[in-house]
C-alpha cells in the first residue's frame, strides 16, 4: 500500500530539525533509517503530513571512545556491528549483528530504534544492561536521560514534543588492562552477552536476554544486570536472577537459579512466534547461555555469540 501523501523536509542540523518540529507541530515525524516508520506509513498505521529527514545532518553517525563509548543517534546497526571500538563491548556486537538482515542493518539506526521503543526491539535490553545514557535535544535545550527512565512503556519514551535523540553513551567495561582506581590491576572485569531466539533473520525475536557481569578476581560476581527482552511491554529487569549471582562464584546451580527466575518473570503470550510455554522455556535457556558467555568474557575468554534460529 502507498503511504498517505506527505511533505518532505531535509534538516541541515539538529537545531534545524528541532525548529522544523516546532513549526510543523504534531503532524510531523522524524525520519532516520525509515525501517520502522516507512512500513508503518505504508500500512497507514502512521500518517504524518510532514517528514523531517535527519539523514543529511553531518556528524550524527559516529562511534567514539573516550571514557565512555559514545554512539551518534544516526549510527547504523551495521556500523556498530563492524566497529572495532564498539567491539570493546562485545554485547553491542551481539545485538547489532543479529538485527534482521543486511538491508535493515544498513539503514536502521540505534537512535531510531530506541526512540521507537518497540517491545520486540533488540537494543533496549542491551542498553539497559549496560547502563546507557540517552542525550536528547529540544526546544528547551539539551538533557541526558538514564535509559531506565527514557523507555517508559511500549512505544513510549521520555521524549517531549519537539525533542530528538542525539547520542547514546555507554560506560566502558573494566578490563585487565584498565584496572579499577584503588584496586590492583586486573582485579575487576566486566563481561556481557546478548542472545535472542528468532524464527529467521528478517523477523523480530521471540525472546531475548541481555546479561552484564562484573567479576572480582576473575571469579566472584560483584555485580550483575540481567534483562529479559520481548516478553513484556518493555524489557524487564530480572532482579531475583541478579541476586542469585551476586556475591560469589558463578556455578551451575547459580545459573539454574537464573534460568528459573527468568522463567518466573516472563509474561509471554501465545502468537505466531510460538506458544507462551515455549517462549517461557526459551527465555530460561537463553538466560543460561547468556550468563555463561558473559561470565567467560569477563574472565577474558574470547566467546563468539550468535542469535539462535528455530
Ligand atoms: C523487516 C524488518 C525486520 C526488523 N527486525 C528487527 C529486529 O530483529 N530487531 C530490531 O531491534 N529491530 C528490527 N527492525 C527495526 C529496525 O531495527 C529499525 O532500524 C528500528 O526500529 C528503527 O530505526 P530507524 O532508524 O529505521 O528509525 P525510523 O523508522 O526512521 O524511525 C522510527 C521512529 O523513531 C523516530 N525517530 C527516528 N530517529 C529519531 C531520533 N533521533 N530522535 C527521536 N525520534 C527519532 C521516528 O520519528 C519514528 O517515529 C526490523 C525492521 C524491519 C523492516
């Protein structure tokens, strides 16, 4: 189906885009990669009268590492998947490389993904597990929002009218080389992993789990952040699973507790992707795999993670 007729506007800068949004009002939408918006427009589920294109604004697609990893909002999934800087947080590569197919990854942006806040999107659980901060700009200036406050509900964010996402910032992991101030070098290390179950590449996941761990002395779990994706209106933090890991070595019984906690928290519904029971068990199995991979990565092992297709 063809979208409703709209007027196209090309922004030259973020302030220009903010000005346009202010002038054009509620009937205007930002266009980033178009991988969510254009299909919705073709189905006439979204019918904006104006599109403000962000694609020609210079300097909005970048991956910088200085203290934290900073990703420009217009950075494409494929750029993150291919980036040596982003690979310092392997969980980012797990996520970016598994989104849909090359066409979607080459166009879709991380800023558009989190602004869309699709409950089945891959970025939310990963950015929540890594404690990302979202920078936005708007008519009242710039502000930084913790990702946990940014995503408020399904398709609902903290963005106010006229605001747009400019940058995603993620704390760099502690590593053997970096050490932690006040501690011996290599005593504290971070590792994370993200695994999703998909029916095939060009579809959204049926379930997903993101895990970020901090280990002391390569063994003792100091901190754990575990988020379940897809099986709820927003990504869900699995606090009981985190508690099961915190404060000791990570062994098979601990990982089993994580699996059970994830299954208990999941709220799947039966649909074309599978029955509720199937998804609940899948989420538990993904959690085990993700904890294992994150743990081994935090110990310094190079672990390759790919999504599972079934
Ligand atoms: C076939 C297919 C399969 C897909 N599979 C997956 C998948 O498995 N996992 C996954 O995570 N995603 C998937 N996607 C979605 C894809 O990741 C999109 O890239 C993403 O959802 C939206 O990013 P975009 O840059 O295309 O945004 P757009 O579609 O351009 O915009 C999405 C929304 O965000 C707003 N927006 C865009 N940029 C900004 C900004 N900087 N600030 C504020 N608002 C903004 C737009 O106005 C619009 O409302 C799939 C898409 C398709 C078409």
